[in-house]
């Protein structure tokens, strides 16, 4: 009897009264939102509106910058990510991140994928082999690179590199996958492949994607959040945001009147 | 589609400017080209003449005995300087063993762990000052610290003096090598849950290795050629090395000693020793580049 997955939580990633500061400058103002499990949530908004800032707070990557501070809470599956008992390292291992510009390590394709396992102390060859195959298949890259796993990752094309980064991010089976404008440096065909991938991945992962491309948000996401000047203006089902937004600012943005 | 033009013939947009003059071949452009190329050649002249002189004067006496025999006494002919070659290799080796860990680990601290801290700024400032230190000061310092306390001249003291000489260079070039590693690699590692140590050990250091090797080779070249630090610390020896606690011969001190003697044979030996020194440093450089090249 196969165990059934528990019901997906509507507040898998919960942001509560969240304020964020880069030194003296406030970047996020009182953000409240609940991101549902195993769905794709898109963050849209003009440059500098805070969408990437919020995204990078989910795995506390902003703490790598000096002088930042926050107020409020972020909860992953009910637990605060700022809990003193949680190690940042453990948090980051359970959240995968794909960056705007693909950044594979200057190592072989194989070593790129198994990096997250090696740093967790897992070095058994069969486990690693299985991980590589599963991750590359999950990123729709397996057929293209299965014969050259030991070649340098830097020899791949732009679209392949980004899919490699996605494979690397999902290798350790994270709870959440964060994607910061993953297609902005890719051509339309590579973009389409990544978007197809997102459709497949959301069956297993909760995905939050920051995008400048509103058509992409329409194509890929289930829920969309519109940010402007550090505030969350509207957060609703994608269908509704793009056909019948409740806020005027949202409507102005999606019709191209500004941004 | 007709173009409005002041001339009756079509204007060639690629090589002519608005006045119809040829852009590439303008006079100022030509003069600058000539100056640049000329100066480049001029800088080669001293370099090539040194190399020519070294080979011309040093090659005649370059035989295997140079590596296997001991220095000839004043007035004697024959002999070699095998002990000096060994001494240089040993003392440069000691200097590297001391200075490289300090230099690289300090560079890692000031670039990866606390780049903006007061300690890091102080370390950078002092290192830059010390790169200009006269090498004789290193010798005198090592004399006070090692020779006076241990009661004698030794290869250890010589190696220590050279280590102080090359430490600032290694530190600063290692820092540059680390800076040259793209931030994106570190971000990717942290994003995957890597610790500081794992990121540095698995990603940053391996990628910075070729550039670090360049810095270390610079340091080796300098250390191998310095005489002043060794005069106060390792002195010289006419014999093979028995232990590192004794005065030790070195190529630089041998060259210094022999070139001031009034005997032709010794002076020619000094030329040969100079040639051997340059060849050794070049060989070390090439092998380091080959072994540590970016794959």
C-alpha cells in the first residue's frame, strides 16, 4: 500500500510582518504572504521592487552581505527559519536556489551535481551515481550529457548550464526551489525547455520564481505576487492577477503603463 | 536612395573620417604606433643582452663537474659548485615551507573571512610596506633572531631570512589570486549549504591555484638570487652539507665571493654559477606552470 502524500499546506512558506533593511535603507515593508506547497508562485514587479530581496531571504542568502537586518518572521513548514536552533547551513541545504546567471563550478558535470552530497558527507559511489542520473533526468538534461559526465561543466551551452544548475539545486531533494530570473540570460528555445521543466518539477517541489517576464509568469505560475517599491501590492491566483487585478497599480504594471 | 554628400565620389565610411582623410593612417596615429613598438623593442634589449652575456660567458665552464664537485680554492682551477646549488635549493625550500602556509592562510583570512576588518586592513598595509624592505634588513633580523640565539650560522637562519623576504609577496599575490575567483562560484556553494571552509577548500582554492603558483614562483626567483640575507645567516662553506645547522654554501654568495677574486678561473666560475642560477629558476617556473595550469 503506497503511502499517500500529506495534504499540501497552503502556508508552506509563510512571511509575517516582514521588514528588511540594507543598512539604513529599507527594502521591504511589512510583507505578509503565504506561499502554497507544491505550486509555482511568481514574484513580479519593476526593477528594485524587492522581489529578489525577499526571495534571497528565504534561504538567508542576504546574510552574506554586511549590514543587513530584518524584522518579522519567515516560517518554513511551520518553523521559523531564524530559529536559533536551526543552522543556516542546514536551512540552505533544504532549499535549492537557481541564480539569474548560471554559475556552475569549474569542475566536471558529475562533480557539480554531487557537490551538495559531498559537503553533507555522502561519498558512496552508487548513491552519487544514482543522484546524478535522477537529478539530470529531473532537469531534462540526462540524454544530452550522459556520455560526458566527466567533462567540464563550463563547456556546456548557456541553456544547458542553467539546466545543470537546476539539476544541482534539486540533487539533495530540497523542500523549496527558489529561482531568481532563471531564464533572463537564455534564448527562447532554452527558456521554453526550462519552463516545461518547471511544470514537471512542481509535482515534487514548491517553487518560487522571480521574473521580469509577465508572459512567463502567466505560463508557469499558479499564484502571482506583485511587488512595488518594497511593498506587496497584490497576491492572488495568476489567472485573476492578469485578467482582473483588484489594485490599480497592478493593472498599470501588467498593461505596461510603468515599469 | 541617394545620399547627400559634399564630394562627388562615394565616401568610404570605413577608413575615412568626415573630412575625407584616412583615419587609420593619420599622422598622429602613425607616430604613436611607432613610439609604442619602438619602446617595446627597447625594453627587450637589456633583457636579451643579459641572457646573451650569461650564455656567452657561462657556457664554456658548464660541465657535469659543476654539479658534483666542490668550489676550487683561490688560485686552483677545476672544481664545481655542487654544494652551492644544493644549498640554494635547500634554503629556498626552507623559506617556502615557512612562508607559503603563513602567506596563503593569511590571504584566505583577509579575503574570505573578514575582508573589511581592521586586522585585514592592517595586514594588507604592512605587507605592502614590507615588499619594499631592503633584503639586508631581513638578513640582519634573522641574524638577531636565529644566529645570536643559536650561537652559529646555519641553513635554518638563511632559510628564515629568505622566508621573511618572500612572505609579503606570497601573501599579496595569493590575495589577488583569491580575488580573481568569481563571486558566483562562492554564491553557488553557499546556496547549496556549504560552510566557509568547504567553499574555500573545495571551490576557491583549487580555482586560484594557477595564479597562486605565479606568485610563489616570483617569490622563488627573488629568494634564489638574494645575497645580502644569506651573508649574515648562512655565511658560506667550501664543503658538502652535513647538517642544516652549519654554515651553508649558496649560489648567490658563491657568485659574490668568486667575482671579487683576482683569478680568471674563479671569475669564469661565477659566470657559470649565474647561468646555472637563472636556468634553475626558469626550470622551476616552467614546471610550476605546467603542473598547475588551468585545465
